[in-house]
C-alpha cells in the first residue's frame, strides 16, 4: 500500500461505476488509518464537487463522525448506513481529482515526519476532537458561497499531517481551523 497522495486520490472512486458511495470510499481507506479517511471527504468538499448542494454538509457530517471516533481512540471508523449510502457522481469526482493532482504532487514534496509527537496519542486524540468541531462548522457555512473552502482546506492540511506524521502540517491545519471558527461566528452574526 502506498502513502502517495496522488495514488490515494486515484483509489478514491470506481472507474467502472457511474456513482461512488461514501461507504465504498471509507472501505477503501479503512486500513490506512484516520489520516486518509479525513483527507477524502475534506477534498470532496474543497474541490468543485463541494459546490454541489448538500455535499459540504454530507462531508462535514462524515468528517465529524470520523474525527470523534479518532478522538476516542477507535482503531477503525464506523459511519451510519444513511451516510454510507450517499453517492457522488464518479465522473465529477474524477474531474475534481484530476484538478487536485498537480497541487497534491507539490504538497507531497513538502511532507516528511517532523514534530511526530503531535501525531501520537494523546495529542492526536485532542487534535481529532478539535477537527470534529471544524467539520461541524462546514454545515452552516454551506449557505455562503465558497465559505466551506476554508475548513475543508484546513482539514486537508491536518489530514496530510496525520497521514505523514508531519507535525508542521498538523500545526498549520490547526491554526487555519481557528479561522473557520471566526468565519462561522461572522456568518451567524455573533461578531
């Protein structure tokens, strides 16, 4: 099994099928740990597929369930059947992934194990709980054009850090997630 981001992206959808369900995606990445499982829905929300109504909410809920389980120290994720059955067009997913590949290749060159204590228990569990809150923020932000991009990008950076045990990326992702909280409070009129 490869840890290459580009190869992970290629495995995200089934070329033979018109639609790819969230359950199929999770099953493909289940044995790789929580990092790639966080990366997949975050990328779906970040890429042009995130402009499809309902997709950011679906991705936010999926990320929330995965993050909470990682925070609790579970070894493999569980998703409700209703979420697992949700489908995305394989063609749209393929198109979005093709758009992301050049950026993924650039990020891949930057990733390396650093500050690895941030990806070890119990710090990893705390970070996962924090990510769960950022994931929930995607739901109200869906109402604002392109607002979901910030939490989705922050969660992608965090997931890349988890996948590659790169504490620098984890730290950057966490700091970006603070911006997500500010954006939600601004959107809700609290600030």
